[in-house]
C-alpha cells in the first residue's frame, strides 16, 4: 500500500516524531523510507544579503554565500546520517537525498516517486508559531499531489481510525485509502459526516455505507450537525482517535486560500496524525 515513503527532515522535535511514524508505516507495509533534506535557497540568495553588501560598499556576498552553503550542506548531511543510523537500528531501508531549492517545491518534486509523504505538523520554529501549521507543511499540502500524513507532537501507534466523509471527490479518495489501511492492519474504522444544516445520515452517509458493504471490516457510521472543522477535532479527541483520514480542499480553492478550510483547521488542531488525500 505504502511502499515508498518520503520524509522531509529538519532535525526539529516534530520532525523526529514524523520519523517514528515513518518507521511504523514502513514496517507495517513492508516499505522503505526516503530521507530528504532541502537547503533553502532563500537562505543563500535572499535579498537581505544583496542589500547588506551594497550598503557596506564592497562585495562580500559571493564569499559569504559559499561559506553559508558549505555550512548548510554539512548540517544537512549530519541530519541525513542521523536518519540513516536510526533506520538501520530498525532494519528499515532508507536511501537519502540532499537538495537545494525552494523547500516546498523540492519536497513536492521528490514526492512524485513516493506513495506517501510524512510531514511534521510544525518545524524548527514551532515555539514561535502560536498553534499555526508550519509554513512549509502548509505549502506542501497545497502543492503535493500524493497522500500526505501530517504528524503531531507525540507518537502513538494508530489503532482507532476515523474517516471524515462529506461526499466530495477528495473524500472518496480518502475513503478508499482508509478502507485499504484498515483492512491491511485489521483495525476498526469510524466514518463521520458533519453537516451544518442538511441531513448527513440521509443525504451523505448512504454512499459510504454502500461502499463499505463490499468490505469485510468493522465499520461504524456517525452523522452529527455543527461546524465541520470544530466537530471533527472534538470528535477525534472525545473518542481517542489515533489517525484521521480526510480529503483535501473539497470546495472552492480561492475561498480556502483566503478563509482557510476544514482540512487546514484539522491539520493545525488535531492531536493525532491526519492523512490527507487529493
């Protein structure tokens, strides 16, 4: 199911948790991990250093940029070496890649040959982000076409699964992934529909019931009313959910860019991993 799993690494505490989930997934699905670190080209070629060199009346930029690149490359290799050693201990195959560029673009490019991308909910600046989703993670979830698992602050082995289903195409893709995952690991699955006004039990859940009727698995269906983003997070917490499956950005992309979305809210606030499908 998930044979090639890409894990972007930045050596943050959150990133270390994403590695724990990666190892768990690799062992469960007999897959391999792909360690990936990106040297941020903005750090090397940002306008600040150009402006600084001009204001000082000389040209230290090129020399400074080369030294900075060497430092960042060395740091990147150390991060990847630590990752390799961790995976060796767990007997998990784990090739690594060191790239330079715009971080979210490089991750999305590497993801073309992956079945799953595992991203930390936040990065090195987590303590300054005030509960927001990390900027790199948010950018990748928008750009990447492959399934993305966003991991929280702490690792917990998944055993209670939740599928958020709203009838959209993206939710249908998430439904297939959730079914395959639950069957592969013989885990129960709860299917949740949250609607503001319409009757989710009558209008949306029947499609999910028909879909899962073909599978021999333990499935429970729930329909509740309220604001979807809030109710999903509350339901997951109240029911000790370990892993959420959901579709990404199921409605107007333009509106979501301005107002945010149910998916983004859940990614930011869920205490468990969220596996997002596009």
